[in-house]
C-alpha cells in the first residue's frame, strides 16, 4: 500500500478532506492483533474520513472519523467474530514550542463542544495510515468477547453435564 502522507497544516488551512477504504492487513502492527486467517477476514475493512479545518476551534485542526470492521477471536469461546469500531477524533495542530500550560489554557478556553481533544504536531509529512493504526490499536478491546452470550454450539464443551454427577445422586 502506498503511504498516505499529508502536510497537516496546509490540509487544515485549505479545509481539505480525504475519504478512503483500505484493508487492515496493510497495517502491520494492527494486523498482528487480528484473526486475518479467519473466514470472516474478507469482511475486514477500515473506512476513514479525514477533514481539515481552521474555523471550528479557531486554530488549525483535523477531524478523523474511522469506521472499521475487524475480525478477532472471542476470548470467552475462542470463536471468530467481527468487532465494529466507530471512532471520532479531533486534533489541534501545534508546533512543538507550545508548552503544556499554554496547551491546557487553549483547551480550557477555546475548545467547547468537543469531548476530547488531542494534539498533533505540525508535520509536513504526517503519515495518515499510521495515525489511523495508532488510534485503532488504542481502541481495540484487550480481550474482545461476544456482546451477548456466545453461541450455544461453542459453549457446549464447557457446560457438558458431568455424567458422574448423575451417578452420585443415585447412590446417595
Ligand atoms: Zn464468544
């Protein structure tokens, strides 16, 4: 996969936008955590929209929306499953000279209506795929499990009645 890099300051100032799909297998670190050999692997997809802006927070910012479907192994029944991650991030761009106190002040005073703001350093060659990979790695559950009960088929092995339990009752 061709590396996707942007000049993030220019991207914000020109209010550019990229939207694209790609397969998670192209992100090496993320791929290691996925069940990409599974039968659901062909359903694995990452869709993202990256939008630049300089008005909303009164300074250059990026907004990243990631919508992904990733195959993993359920840690309860060890069956494959797909997890859906729908993530939104706002980043303010700053050069590295901004110190933490300044950063907190800007955050407290100027950033309203946003739950969480991250900072990104101004970078003329920011790697977009790497940013997406980092965010997905952070958002991935450490021990993914089925949301509801695991399928009855896969639970049977763990819940088979013990045949000796029946005998025990008879000879009491
Ligand atoms: Zn399960």
